C-alpha cells in the first residue's frame, strides 16, 4: 500500500482565499508542520492538510497547478481563490 502524501495550505476564512505552503509531505511531516505553525496564526486563518494521491513534480509549491486542482476539488472548501504568498 502506498503512503498518502499531504498538501498544506493557509486558508483565510474571511476572504475565502488560500496560499499553498507545502506539498509532497508525509503525514508525519504535515502533522509536525501544523503543530509548529498553528499557534502562530492570526484570527481568521487556519492551516489545512489535504490528501495527495501521488507526488507532485513542480519544485515550487506556489507554481504547482496540481495543488490548486486538489484545493478546487476539496469538498470542505467553498472554491477559495488562490493567493500567491509574498516572498
């Protein structure tokens, strides 16, 4: 059985927008990421972990169209708008 990978996004609940933060994460890596950063979030923001079926080849997670497709098809989100993070 192949281990499921995870995609982590930063979701802005008020604006219904998101930024991609990490992809190709093992469940353990995604959990550590969430535990580390959840306590630093401002009100109205949340970190969301979504399942990936296979590794994404795009190196920069912000340029990964496959990640955006996963978010778009996610039943728990209401078609959020992609926002590129500022470097």
